[in-house]
C-alpha cells in the first residue's frame, strides 16, 4: 500500500514511517517540501543502517501525497489539524484516514478538550467527504517506543471506525508492528473514550514517576 503520513516529520510520524517501510511505500509529508525530503532521507538512512530493505520512503508535499495514497495518517497536533484538513479536503477521494489526534490542553495536568462533535475523529470525518473512511487508532502509543525498532510494543491498540473494511485494514497494519494487538473498539462515535485516555495516561505517568505508558487489556 501507499501510506502518506501528514506530519511525518514529527515525533510519532517517524515511528510509523520506520515501522511500515519494510512492507509499504511511505510518503513523508510536510507543509514544507525540503523538510519532508530531509526527514525521508534520514529515515531511509536509519533503516539502511539496521539492514532493513524498505519499499521506498519519499518526501512529499501534503497535497500530492494525499492524491497518490491508499492510507493517510494524520500525525499532526489537534491545534493544527483542523485548519490543515479544511485546506486539504479537496485532495481526498476515498482513502482510509487514520486519526491518532488527541485534543488536549495542559493546565496543572493534562485535560481532554473534545470539540462539539464529541471527538477529534468525528470532527475530522465531518470535514472530509463521506467517501473518505476515517478510522481512529494509536492514541495511546508512545512515539519514543514506536521509533525504537528493537522494541516489541506490548500494547493494545483500540481501533474505532464506521467502515468495517477500513477498520480491518488498520487492524492488519497494527499487527505488522511487533507485538501490538489491535482490538475492535466499535464505531467512530466511540473514539472519544480512547482519545481521552491519553491525557489520563500522561497524568498517571507524571504522578507516579513513569514514562511512555500504554494500554493493555487483560
Ligand atoms: N507524540 C506522541 O507520543 C503521540 C502519541 C499518540 C498520539 N499522538 C498524536 O499524534 C499527533 C502528532 O503528535 P506529535 O507528537 O508527533 O506532534 P509534533 O511532533 O508536535 O508535530 C507533528 C508534525 O505536525 C506538523 N504540525 C505541527 N504544528 C502544526 C500546525 N499548527 N499546523 C499544521 N501542521 C502542524 C509538523 O509538520 P510540518 O511542519 O513538517 O508540516 C510537525 O512535524 C497529535 O495529534 C497527537 O495527539 C502523539
């Protein structure tokens, strides 16, 4: 598959590019083409150093990458993603869009701040046309751990979405990342529950002197 990672130059975008590049063609996207090309070169070099043969990591601008992809990962902070998508909406057709976006703010601790639609995922689906299949996943996965290819991520990933085929594809992509277990979390309307876990996990880590907490259901 061709996977475009919007915000692929950032913290968690890097991990997805590194983890999926062995099996998929990766388009690292940015608002600035030079930044995208540099990041793509850096990720390719990191994989070569580890002896991983990849299907190709290319730096692209957001518009070209969306038009050319099967799956688009939204790896952009909530504060920027809504205005970005309003601009980019005409370039989407029927792609699967993975939202890992968590609307939150920091006061003393972190707080979930959903939009009026109820979650970032529902707001994003409202902006994009109905033919675009938004799937919500990976909100509770640590960027640092994802980018460390030596690490098996012993986490569960709850996947929410209204299109069963799209949800199945995202669950397959999840299984390709060492030790991640995808769990069907129901429709997109359930996304708020899993989005809101992220600030809770960060607060839990702060209070207990831990870091990079994830979720495992046993
Ligand atoms: N970090 C984590 O551990 C983690 C875990 C789970 C979920 N998430 C979610 O994943 C998303 C990305 O998180 P991150 O930590 O990777 O973010 P980040 O590193 O701060 O930003 C990622 C990329 O987003 C683009 N960006 C930043 N601000 C923007 C704006 N105002 N408008 C448009 N584009 C902007 C930038 O790309 P360009 O400048 O190249 O365009 C940047 O490299 C967030 O929604 C977050 O809630 C993060």
